[in-house]
């Protein structure tokens, strides 16, 4: 690969605003099967975004980027001063892919990879008994110099002992808890070596991979936390017998129990980091209220010191952004994403940028900052714009803004749609928030429509750019993304309302959203489909037998299909009681388990699943499709080799969206045959 593929050129100068230059990273190469296919929304939005991760060097002169190349992402170094790009490490999608990369110091980069490892009988207590194909996901750390030399696996693999006894290798090896900015040759990592469940903390040399234990594991502690100087301060986890939140404090190498039970609500508090002298925690906590607030907590006593940010309608869950021991900003997810700025200067600059950027995006995401916040990588989106990366220079640099690259550069920008926040009432009187997206330039009347429930189910949708949604809108479909009961971000009561409601009230919330759209005249009731992934895929399958009078088809990616089997699987893991309790009900699960209802499927379904999915096992879809075949149901099943839960490979994204495109066109498209109501 050439070291000089980056060129600078001026593309805009907006009067008194910052001049915007463009840094073109790598050439775009598209070899479509035919021109018509290449112009389709399914083809365009199945491209991988150009960057999956981008992190600045400590001095801001370089960036390490996970750059889309071929079927997945490889590691490249971008040098802003020399205007050069260099390939550092290439992925092998058949064996491993990159999770993230960042500078450990000015000359060395550390990356996390994920791969699938073979399990021998008896490993981690389950082995082949649980994983039918004897593989599971593992993470590893690699280090490389910025010239691409001296690649090193940072945790030395242990080998089988003499006599064939198995040697324990931690499955998760990429949990870095401190980058030790004042010690450029080391990082702090936690590894479950001494105990297979609870990790100890090690200081790891990134040049030689020598490791030195800093702190031994402690029962119940799953995560350790270090302050900005790399001092170990706290640990958090759960008591296994009760699954109650547990925390400890570390002072002068002495570990003591920390009582912060007063911070918990329906969920455990979320610890974000440290401010001031490293003895003050930032945490999202309920404090006995319905909504979570961002608070400061004494890291030794557990005393709540102050409330930093709270909101009457939404939880404050972060993330937060710190510069040393100073809190810079808190990301909020209210009606739309935004930031609450503690640094007034940066806050003013951010507000000015929103007004100056082309297209007037309404959200600029902080991707990375150098050590002194003199350079920032930003990603602008919203207000009908395609996500666009920028390099913002300030502080010691002459203030400037450079355009880097955009997601989906071949998309028709005139067809990018903006989701609108709407509310509708459920049949039992609950107010359900949702995001409605309609095709650009089309009157929102009698449109073919997708109901698109999110996964989780304990998560939520916002108005952020979603390539499934934009594909659908560009193809002429309206999309409703309901934040049904059980969704997070709206407080404990709303989340708890979803407990034991899979296929029940959570499902009727989706149906009520469709009924609302029809009543508003937005949706053609003869052209409706439900489409989702993971839990959303489950909900789509439930719609196929519960509500065939409402929907003409259903699309399910990586769906749960067998509730009873899911509960049995959960029992293989510690801390599973809570998730099982949210699934269980005194009533029989048969009525809400798609595999038990295969004979009642009465609309066409499309099911797609990756064979190495470790979130929802492939057996869930295999079992259902066997039952659907026996029932002579109308279904299509695609099994993706080496596919995971996230459509991480471009070939899998493309296969999925092209199949969806054909399926929707057949059943709810302009030429679809429809039955009279």
C-alpha cells in the first residue's frame, strides 16, 4: 500500500466561519455486479462505513483508524503533518477482526481483536456441552509500532502442560483499565487467570509483554477502576448468591467493602471515572428516584457529594468526557442526542460548529481528543445529513476544521430522511415514544410501512442515523421505531413495565403503533411489515402468528425463537437470575415462543442468522425453520457462514439487505399483490 494516499485541498470557505478542508483518506473502489444493483439503496447502504474507530495520538499529529478494506476493517495510520496514510495491520475475517485501537504512547499502538477459539472438553466448565460447534468468542491484544513493525501479542498464550492437562487462558483479554499516561511502556489490564470468574489486575509491558500482578482478584468483583494517574481505586460487581450490587474501595493497597447500595435502582449504578484528586467518582445513579442522575461520590466512603446533572423525563447515563481530572462534557440522550458542557469554552465552540457545518447537522459526536484537547475528531450527523467526520484543531494549533470522510458517500443525499419524535397511546393508556421516518419528497399518506422494534430489548432508539432506516426510507418505506415499554432511558418504572412482557404488552405496544399510523392516514394498511434484529427479530416472528391481520410480512435477523431454551441457556451463566426473572411468567411460555407456534405462522417471513452468533445462538433459527418447514409455512432462511450478531462483514450486510429488498418488494412494494381487508 502506498504511504501517500492522502491529499489536502480546500473545499469550502464560509465567510467568517472556519475554512473547511478535506483530507481524502483512501480511494473508493466499487465493482458492482451491474449498474442498476450498484445504484440501489440496498447496495449503497450495505457498504461498511469507512471508519469503525478513529483515535488521535497524544500530541494530535496522527490518528489510528479502523478503515474499511474488503470485507472488514484493517488498521491504518494517518499522519496529518506529513499527509500520509500507512497500513499497519490487516484483518483476516475468516479468523479474526479488530474491535478497537488506540495509542498507548506516541510511537506504539495497541489494538483489540476478536476471534473464535476452539474449546476442548471441560474448558470453562461448559465446553462442547454448551457450544455445539465447540467455538466461542475470545479477545486478544496486539501492539504495533507506528511504522508497522514489532507486532506483538501482549498476553502470552499458555500452552498445554506435559501430560496433556489443559491450561487456562482467559477468554477476555482486552479489558484495559488504565493507559498509564505517565508510564508510556505499560498499561493496566484485568485478567481472570487466578480465578476463572473474577479478574486480577496486572501491569503489562507493551514492548516485551511481561506482566506483573498489581492486585489479586476479589470474590464478586468483575470490574476494577483506576484514576487518571493509574492508581487502582475501586472495584464493582455483584454478590453471586443474591445478585445485589457490590463495590470495594482500594486505599494504600488495602481493600475494604464500599456501601453504595443507596445508588442502585432497577439497575446497578454506572461508574464513569474519577475527577479531582482521583478520590471522587462520577456515577449514574437513581438515589431512590425513578430517573438516573449523574452524581459525584466519595470513592472511599460512598457518600454522595453532589448532583452534576439530572432530568425529569430521561435518565442520565453518559458517557462522560474527562480531561485529566476535569469533567469536560456529559452526553445526553433526551429527545435527541446532545451534550451538557462543563467546559464553557469548548461548549461555546461546539455550538458555533453546529451553525457552521455544511448541511447544519444537529448533533456532532465527540469521537476522540488528543491529550490536551487541542485536536478533536468529530462526527456530524442529523438534520437529513450523512454522517461526516471532521478534524477540529484548536488550542496550540491554528483554529481550523478539516473534512475527513463520510459514511455512505454514494448515497443520494437528497433522499436522506430525518426521524421525527412522535408519541402514541398504548391500549392500556401508556404513552409510547417512537421515531417516525418517512421518505423524502413524498406526501406522508398511505405509505408502505415497516414497524422496526429495537434489540435488547433493554435499550432504546433515538433519531441517530440508522442504515436500516435510511435504506428503507430511500426505498420508499415509512419506518416507525417504537421505544416500547421495557426500553431504557425513560426511568425505572417504564423499564420495569416490560418485565415478563415478551410477546405480550411489549408486543401490543408495537401493534398499537401501527394502528396509530393507520389512523393518522400515514400507512397503507395493506402494505405493512415488521422488521427487526435480535429481540426485534423475535418481535417480528411473534407478529407473524399473533397479528397476521395487521402485517403482510416479517423480517427477523438473529432472532430469539425459543423462550424455554433461552431460559435454559441463561442458567449456564452466573448472574442470570435477573434476566431469567424478566422472561419468566406464571403463565406458560408456549403462546409467546415462536417455535411453539410454527403451525400458526400465516404471513411470509424472512429469517437471517450468522452461524457463529454468540448472543443468540444459531440453533434458535435452525430449530424454528425446521418447524416452519414441517408446517409448510411461507418462509425463507439464510444462514451466514462465519456471521455474528452484528452483520460485521460487508458481504453479510449486502446479502442481508439485498434479500430484504427483494422480500419487501415482493410483499409490500408497489407491485405487491395485496388481499382486500
